[in-house]
C-alpha cells in the first residue's frame, strides 16, 4: 500500500508532466531559493524616519520619539498616565532593555506576560520603514505571549534599527546561528476587527493600544 | 459542510429580499472596494507586483513536486511533522487522531477557509472535542450555526442586533447576562469570553496564508491577533493548508503579502503578519510543544493538470467577490458552499461536482471585473466559460436551456438566416413600439421586463444601420 504522501506527490508529478526531477532542474530550483531573480520593492521619496512614524500613526499606534535612553522613562510614564493604566508592567527578560531607566513608582516584572497583565514592554529586532511594522522574534528573551496577551503593548526600537523593507526586517529577526526562530511577528498597529457591521474596533484579542518608543532620533517631528 | 449549491436560485431570491444582507452588501461595495482602489493607486509598483506575484505562483505550481518535498524536509528539520491528506475525510481523520493522541479536550481555531472546506469543526465535535472559533466573525457564526458568507469578512451578513441577541443567549453561561448593544461592548465581551478559551485550550488549529519551502515556515495574516494566540498558547499547534499554498522563499512571500492586504481590505499590511516555524525551541518560554502540518489535496492535483491550474494561484483575498455585481446582489450564502463569488463559482463545481453546482458558472455576467482586480491575474471569466462548455458537453442542465441554446447555435451558424430573422423582428418591434418608445412586457423575457422596460428598437438592425453609415462616409 502506498502512502497518501506518495500518492499526492505522484499525482502532482503527473499533473506537471514529470515523474522525477532531473538533477539540473533541481540545482536550478535550489539556486532560485537563494536568490529571487526579479526584485520589485516599494520606493518612497519622503524622509524615512517620518515615514516610519506616520505609517504607524495611520494605523492608530502612538509613537514617541526620544533622544536618549534616559528619556524612555518619561514616555512610559506619560503613556501610562494618559490611559489611566495601573503602575505595573511585564517586561521582557531581554538584556537590551536593561539600559532604559523606568519610572520609580512602576512595578516591573521581568517575565513572560500572563492573561491578565495590563501592559507589556518588549524590544523590537527592527522597524520596517516601508510599512511602519515592528519586527519581534520569539526566544528566551522575547516570549510571543507578551505581544498579544496584555491590553497595552509598549515596543522600544532604536533609530539605527530602522530598515527599509519587509525583507530586511525578516533578516534582522534571524539569529546568527542560521536557525529560523519559532515565531517572527511583524506588528503594524494594535489589534482590531471590523467583523461587526464592517466598522473598526480596537483590541479584538490582542493589545488595544500599541505604543512605540523610537530612541535616538535627533529631531523629534511634531506629533 | 455539505454543498447546497443546487438551491442557488431559491437562495438568491431569499437574499434579494433580506434587508440586513442588502445593507451589508451596500457597505461592502463602498468599504473594501474603495480602500482597495486607494491603496493600489498609492503604490506605483502595484501593477508590476501583480505581474511578479503571478509569475511566482506559476513558478511554484509548475515545480510543486520540488517545493512540497523541500517544505516537508524543512518542517521536519525544525522539529515539526507533516501529514498528507488526499481528501477532506483524510484531513479530518488526521486532525482528530492528533488531538486524541494529545489527550486534548478543548480545541481553538483560527479562521481558515481550508478548515471550512474539509469541515474540520464538525469532525472534531463528532469525535467528542469541544471546539471554539476565535476569529470574531467566525465565532459569531459558530454561535449562530451558520457558514461564512465572505472569505475575508465571514459574518458580513449579520447585523449588530442579531449579534447582541446571540451574545446574550450564549454568554449567560459565562455569567454575562446583560444585553450589550454597543459595538465596542460586544467586542469587549467576546474578548473576555474567548480569552478563557485561549488559556484553557489544549490544541490550536490555524490555516496558513502561505507555506515557505525554503524555511518550513507558515504565514498567517490577521488583524485581531487571534491566530497568534491560537498558535502560541496551546501545547499543540496544527496547521491545515492546501498543497497549493507552498511558495519557494521568504522573498516570494513578501511580494505576495504586498498584494494580499491591499487586494483584500485595502491595507498595506494587516496588523499581524506572523511567520511560524516548528514547535517551541528548547529555551523558549512559550510556544507549543508539538507542531503538525496537514497538507490537503482535495482535488487540487487534478486541477494542476488541467485547464484550471491558474485557479490554484488564488491567494484568497476576496477582491473578486467584492467587485462582483452578482455577489454584491445576493451575498455569499446563495452560493451554497464555503467559497462564494467568482472564485467560488470556479472552485465549487471542481470540488463538489459540476452537476451539483449547475447554476454557479452561469451566475456571471462576464463583465470581467473580477479578473481586472485579481492580484494574481486569474482569468476567472475564462474558467467559468470552461465550466459552461463542460456542462454542455456532459449534457448537464435543463432541457429547455439546451433547446434554447441549440436554436441560438443554429442562427449563429447561419448568418443569412440570422440577418433575415433579425431584420424582420426589428421591423415588427420598431413598428409596434413606435408610439410609447418602450415595451412594458415581452414574451419569453418576463424576468427581464419585471424590473425594467425594454426600449423599442428604431426599426433597423445594427448591421444595417452600420452599413448605411459606412456608405454615407464614402
């Protein structure tokens, strides 16, 4: 008895007119995997940082641009105060976040988020200028639950982490060991749904608010 | 679900008389259609990307044997398991077995069309598992026990009032007895109820927008984030996907992703685009312990070898139905199966049988809008005509229709008779209609004149008028 796998592959082979792939074709296809021949990527003329910020704001994320690491605390405080949130956050156990001083009155838990956490803070691998997306990857330092469970998600990204296109964002999410992480998230705005009468509501299952802190930009554009 | 496409005419009439549905369809025509157009216009590279996307899909299909094998290797290398299902039945059996082996009780689902196609929920529930849909639209339909009526916005036919009633009835069990009437409150209540399902589920089942051969990854695209919680929190993650979802590389995926959001909802990118590869790694603090992929054929390998191969390029964006005047008048349920609109009228006869879906290929004006907006340029009108031809060849359909078609064919094949006949008819109709200028009723065209008047011809045929004009020019 042949397996379903062999049957399906045999039918596919028959449909495309070959029983086996000759070595030459196989080498060609393997080569294509490394290099897509024709590259078409969106281009833009506007300032890259301004574009990144405006793309995020267009999808209802809030963005603060701060000059130094020390300024992050102010942005976090203001965000928490403005939205009347409890003074407690779950912060990813990621050493890249150690350099940011946070407000003294804030209770900080360095762990993965649980279902009733209100706010999380994570570090992005990259910010994609093309779409305003934040790239986050799973791992011991960045549990995926942090990006989806809390109602408020604060993401810190440095200006030098901004890259042009989605493809660049994917590359930034790869570990040096050449192993693809379990999860790579491209996050572009808070969670939303239009499933009730085609009208947009935020906070369907994931965060209601996405707050992005862009660190290191020289000039802070007007909000 | 069992296809009920043979009820197309009766269900269409019901849909035309459904005020809730009609108002939803009106919104659709402005909402999705406008945003898609704006989004496409804002990207000068859009047309070139459509060409490239078409090429990528064609290339992937022409080498599907290679990419399926490579994909399987890579999933296995990342610690996952690939299962192959020739039919819907096989796919359901495999999913049920995985859930049994995992000692699962509760299963959550992220919206996927292939799940609807194979009927995975019914199979799992029959096997005694509790399943919960987590996409808000699908969840509403699960409570209402209805199939989706749009592939992107499944509950588009439901009004807020109907949803309020459903939630009040079903959420009492969760201690939520108050009837919510605000959209925000309804979304919040669903969030609260479904959050419990997320944290208590043993297995999460999602679909895949794409599978990547090079890395063994699957991509899911959502706005709600339900798909992400579904593939992160439970201890087992099952991906159900059709074999035509496999594309070569991440670079190829990015091209198709740029087309998908824009064509579907007019978004450059959805809130969440997620690449998932295998189960959790050793040091990860969350993610599933098991990762399974069920690759479903269900007739696709047959389509790959015949004139319907181009249909397998479909990336399920729904643009064809958003732009279809027939879909826009009757909505998705009239089509009688999981795939509505132009893409459904091509797919349903392939999967359910041409004789079970006689009306679908004919419920089309051949205006070509679907093909015009299809991101991967599927010639949908051409494929619908292939179905029509096959129906005629296989003598499927009503005798009256074939008889009428035979008469038409005779005239079309005998131009002299045709010209004589039309000259006589035009002259008679021109004389009869001269006074009023229109006909209120016309024999054999009662359906047509029911909603509008037929303008009376001027007495000459078009060909005769044309010849006269040409002579005058000379």
